[in-house]
C-alpha cells in the first residue's frame, strides 16, 4: 500500500507594485504562488523575480521566504497529500527546471492572456500560478478544473485538494512555527 506524502502550496502577498496591480485585477489578497517541499519552507520554488530589486528580470527561482523581499508578506500555506509517484514526478520536474533555469522565463504575456481569456502559451515560460498548476497536472494531480494558463492564485486558494495549514504573516510562521502551534497565534492548523 502506497502511503500519501505531503507537498505544500504557498500563497503570498509581498506588497510590491506588481503584486498590488495583480490584486487590483483579481481582487485576491494573495497573488503569488509557490511550491514547497517541506512545511518549514526551506525548499520553495516559483516563477518570479530573480533579483528582488528588479521586477523585469524574472523566471524560475528558488525562493528565500526568510529574506528581505518577503519580510512584510502575508501568506496562506496549504498542504496537499499526493501519491509517492506524483511527489517524485513533481520533484523531478523542479530538479530539471533548476538545472536548466537559464532557459526559463516569466510568462508576462500569459498573465495578459488571463485578462483577455486567450491562451498565450510560451515555451519555457510560466507565471507563478501557471507553474504550480502545470507541475501538479504533469504529475497526474489536477488542482483546478481549468487549463493551467488560466489558473490564478485565487483558484488555488479555493481548491478542495489543498488543506489550509496557516494564514497570517509569513515571518511569524517561519520565525516561530512551534510557538504559533502552542499559543494559537495566527490561523495555524495541524493535520
């Protein structure tokens, strides 16, 4: 019998101008999506800024959620239980992207496609929620019932396949996870 394993989807709001623009359009407070391989958020991957101070230089990134860029972020952390086979597939896709990170770009046109309801698929290009939905889908786990080119962080927030673990300030979660559990600060849940 195959035991299910856990993987995480992290939704954040960094408060940047780009983030505020997305929020204005989607009306969702959390507008950046990432995949995390552990609840401690040591391995977090997405499509976003390669250099926090330059929004125009973006692509596949391993994110440092304890860094200055995420210092004032709010977040929601979701757990997803999947088969070991799906987990291995997601892990292998991420390893491949990390090894070939220079060929991957941010799919800004794809975000425009969401607004116009037009599929704007570009090879080796993703926006954050498209990346999360695509990687899961390629592993046999469809998080939402729509093409990944149209998936927003709000769609991920509303799928039944993800269980909310924490909602609140990201630094509070990463800084003192155990304390949050003991005191009930923030919306912290365990399985």
